[in-house]
């Protein structure tokens, strides 16, 4: 059970959709899985402050059917283009109804994110028979610290 402190400080990070994703793959409800391929990047979460992952989750905008999709959340450190850690891998059960949220607790309070890091969201396993609409979410606990104590930040002259 989370402490009262943790419950009062959990917050979402803003999701930035991939501009290279085709219009057919995006809707106001999220990403249309039947228009996506394995490895497609849905978008990313830019990390504006030091924090620790609380949980990764995927909201469902249209029932999941066909084949089980897996949505991956991967950390990329500032200044790199390679994945440097798993944040979550969400396997969406078939027949998950619209309005439901499926989450992953594997990284809970064990994956730290620094200012400037990215968390990239991939449609990792999407079969040609997979249908459904999903939208990724990432909840974090801020690391309350002063700027001077953070190695990746410096004051302007």
C-alpha cells in the first residue's frame, strides 16, 4: 500500500505524439492499433524534472480484439538515441473494453528519470489482426530537490 506522501505527489507527465505517425493511426481517443506495425513509435514523455516512475499505463478507447498487443515504455537518457532501461511493457488482454486502464507496476519506485530524459512509447507487438484504440500514460513521483543539487542542470550566467 502506498504511503500518504506518495499518494499526494503522484503526477502524470505530458505525452507528446510522434509527428511521423500517420493520421490513420491517430484519433482523439488514442492510437488505432490496426493501423500500426511492430516497433512503431507512438510518441514520448519528456521528463522536465527529476522523478521516479510510479507506473506506466495504457487507457483503452476501443475494445482490444484479434491478437494481444504489447505496448513498451523505454527510457532514453538525455543526449542519446538508445534505450537505457525498461519503464514498462503492457500486454493488453483481448476483449479489454473501452474506458478501462491496464497498468504495469514493474518499475514502481525503482526507475529514476532525470531532467531531459525521454520515455519512448513503442507498439512493440502488434499483429495484422490486432484492433483497438489505446493511449499511453506515465505517472511519476517528483524528486523534490534544488537545482544546484542536480548534476544535469546549471544556472545561466
